[in-house]
C-alpha cells in the first residue's frame, strides 16, 4: 500500500489502565463534524476476557438507522482511524494502531512507533492485517499474530438521557431519573475493535495507580485523520 500523509479532523480522548474500564464519548454536540464520516462517538479501552490482552474499541458515525445502509453509513476510504498509545506518561504517542477501509475490508497497521508525532500521520505499511467488514448478516472476526479484529455496524452501547440533560441545563429539572431514558437506544454506530496482547505494548508507568500500584498505566486516545 502506498504511504500517504493524513490530517487530523477530530479526536476523542480516553485514558486506559490495564485493569480498569474507561470511556470517552461525544455524540451530537460537535456541530462541525456531526453526521460526517470522521465523527468519533465513543472510545473504549479495557482488559480482554483473556487477561493477557487489551481491547480498544473506537466508534464513529453515530445515530445511524439500523437496516438502512446508505453511503454515509459506510467506513470512508479517505479516513484513517488511529489509536494512540503513550507508554511513558509524556502525553505523546509512542505507539499507534491504525485502521483504514479498502474495498470490503478494514486494514490494520501496528502497534508500531509512529513516523511522526502530532497531527499528521503516515500509514505504517510494514505491519498489515485485515478483516472483511461485517454486516448484520455476516459477522467477521479476524485473527493474526495473536491479535483479533472487527469492523462493522453495532448498536450504540453508550447510555445517556439527552432530553433530561437538556431539562437540567434549562433549570426545568434538578436531577436525572433512575434509570432514565436511553436516547441512543436502537441507533447504530460503526465500530472498529482491536484486541492486542499486552506483550505487544511495551512500557507503561508503574506506581501511579493508587488502587493497583503494580499495574502499568497507558494514556490512550483515538483520532480520525483525513487523507490530504
């Protein structure tokens, strides 16, 4: 694959501790990117069912209607999804895992050191793996080199009562209901999921987490970057 420079469009940020699940979400409050193929809705990082693995899940294109595929509801071949991993707590990416669509498949690169840090990226073509993009009738999970891969539509997993949130902001309510109304129930996102052996992610800062002082901590965030 030809190497190409890409430019950051929008990023979401989350911090991952190996034994703890964390999330960053941004669905419909970013007007400049809402509804575009580069819009990040959620990012999840957590320990896998296999305790020797980490799982990264990046969701894009929120509020999609299930069963009605459109050109918008497809991964964009000009958009790179890049997971950034900082393993020494300097808030700069030391490793990246990249994903980009080509035809009916999603191609993955890394984890590897980035060619450059910051807003521009070059696809790390030396480590290429792929999986066919799943549909509601065709589930595909790729496995290679101890890693697992998935790309395709999934129901939006994020729970948020957006209407009650607006009522609280307007002063018409003082608290949220329990359990509340799931605003995103029944809508889809496009998900990219990568399971990686911890052995492929060297480093990590030990002694920072007061609840698990021997557990390495990584700063992890996701970006979408458009081809220049």
